[in-house]
């Protein structure tokens, strides 16, 4: 490769790599939908399902504003599903849901200080939803509730 060709391709390659890494690190969601309970919209859900997005979750963010949440689509063949507060900067409410979108377990006001403790469902679930701390009590969602999105 000649010097002039390298001078052209190296900067183009660097720009491409920076753009790719930025997209990978800072992409917020794969899709969005509205979470509702008893006909009332509770939150705008950011939906994640790729392995990278599922692992990252809300880690590293400064906040989860009221009226927003994250839906983890885990797939039907999940084993026991555990979450932890690694790299979290704020407390959240967590709910685990079965395939019928029925809440099977909740945890309220889970603090970043709990890391490295894990919070798990006792049974396999295809969905987990995280809301800002206090979102469950404000909406009245409890185990047994059926949600829509």
C-alpha cells in the first residue's frame, strides 16, 4: 500500500471505527412501546432483546425519568432470570412477567448500593420490566397484575 493510499484510508477507517463503537455503546433501544395497566398508560418502554443490550440494560445512565421504563425481552427458553445493579446510578422497581404478561414477582426501590447482590425470579420468565423507583406503588401494579404493551 502506497503512502498516499494509506493517508486516505487510515482516517476513513478511524472515522468508521469511532462511529461504529459510538453506535454500539450509546444506542439506547431497539424499539419502544407503551406499558399500560387497567387501560392506563404507565410508561413509554424502551425494548431491548439483543445480547449486548440485555447485558447493558440501564447501566451507566444518569437517570430513568418518570413515565419511562425498560422492557427486557428475554425469549421463551430462559432459566431463572437474575438482575443486579452493576454500574447503576439510581434506584429502580423491577417486575418479572410470564408469557401471558402477568406479573409474577416485583422488587421495589432496588438501590445501586445492593450491588453485587442479584435479584432473581423463582421461575423462568420471558419478560422483565424496570421502572423508576416508586413506579410500582404509584401505578398499583402487584404480582398477579396483567399488563399490556
